[in-house]
C-alpha cells in the first residue's frame, strides 16, 4: 500500500471533454468542497471508487476555510465530487493489524511457557544432582536381617550362656525330619568343664578358658546304644580350634578322654565301656558326642550305626539345630560367618 500527500486534484474528477455538456459560468476561484486537505498521509483511493454527482451548487462548508491555494485558470469548469465514505483499504489494514497482534501475542505466550518449562526442568535437574536432596536409600531385605545375626566366634559377641533347656528342650530329641526320636535320659549344665573329661583333655579345656559345659545322656532309637553329647563353651574360635586339634593327639596317646554321664543303673555302660567319640568346632563352641553299646561290648571299627549316632548328635542336632538357632536369634553387631574349616574327629575310647 502506497501513501501520498493529498493535492487539490485528489478531490476532483474531470468530466470528459464534451461540447454539448452544460456549462457553468465561472465565478472565479472557489474553495474545494468536502473535507479540508490533510497534511498527513492517507491511503489513495482507486479512481473506480469515486462517484460523479450531478452538477449542483457547492454545499456550505462549516469547517474553517482552507489555506489559500493559487490555482491556474482552468480551461473548463470543474464540478466538485466527494470520495467514497467507506474507506475499504484502511479497514482491511485495521483488521490485519489486529490479526498480527493476536499472532504476536500467542507467540509471546508460547515463548513464555517454554521458558517456564526450561526453568522448572533446570530446578528439577539441580535437585536431582544435589546429594543433600537425594532420599536416603533403604537397605535391602537381606541386609536388614544382618543385625539379627549372632557372631559365634567369641564370647564377647555371644555373651548369653547356654542352658540345658536350650540344648535339650524335651524328653525326646528328633535330629531330623522323619527320623526316629532319641530318648533323653539325663541333662546337666555346669561351669566346670573338667567334670566332662579326664586327664589331659580336662586340663586342656580349663587352660583354654572353657567356662561352661551343657550335656545329656540319650538312648538311640534302636535301643542298643547310649550316647553322651553336649557343648563346651570356650573363649573364642581360636581356642576352640586349638582344643580340637590337641584332643586327637591326647586320645591317640591315651592321656585322657571325654567322660560319659551315667543316668541310672541301666546306663552304667556309658561311663565304663569302650566307646567311640567325635567332636567338631563352630565359633567358640566345641561339640562332642561319645557312643557306647548298652551291653558294654566293644564297638567294631566302621560300625555304621555308631557313625549315624555321631552324625545325628554333632552335625544335625548341635550344629544345624542348637547353634544355628542361636546364631539366627542373637543380638551381636557382627554378621555370622559360615562354619568353615570345622572338623570332626573320632577315636576309640578306653
């Protein structure tokens, strides 16, 4: 669109040169009819929008008279006409301006929303990367049970003494699922470990700090064997392992032995008859079992029934039963270690 300053000619249209047209006497220069010329640019109206009116006297003009303009004498008289009262081009421009305002405003809103989103994302990223705002990780289920484990390697972490009810809770003892029960004939718990051994074995236990023994005498399911079995409570795992290694040599040299506990007249063989013995270490405990025949006869080497009795008492009942429950139900701060390096010994008694 092109704007230009209005001139005196913009408000007039010249009739075609027709000799037959009416002539109007010239009365000298007359002021142009219609609105006064403007000093500001206005849109040019196409010539097709101008409408010719019949000749008429010029209408009185209420506006102040225009500035005097010197006009050359016309060759023919001119008739004033008015331009169209509906400026179409300015309206089209006004509507386009409003549309541009809407478009620009919408774009500004989108830009503002994008900036807000970027700011929020930056804050979230900063919060995620700040270690102070990170939630504390919860320990795994396996780790949460660690404080409930009892360290059996030392009396410092396993301070609760053994009891006869803990080791032998009833009148019958079932070492494994589906197995026949052993009959518990007598139990004993004391602070003197020497009563459960003789000779150098008793001296060794005392020297290594043994302060408790819990034992019982039982009858095997077949009724043909008696067994005295129990736990010695030593200072720590190292002292228990030293006792384990030294006992074999003492028994081989016949310088001492574990002592069977007689329950009644029918069980005297456990204290006097030849026997087979086994022992094993877990933590600061020394588990043992001594097996004899009810009739007092010598036990043959490789007797499978005796080996089963030793396994039932030492491994299944004392280790996997009593000590495993104690390890799982303790309150020590250190986790329980697996019973590695535990050994089982067997020797013939006197």
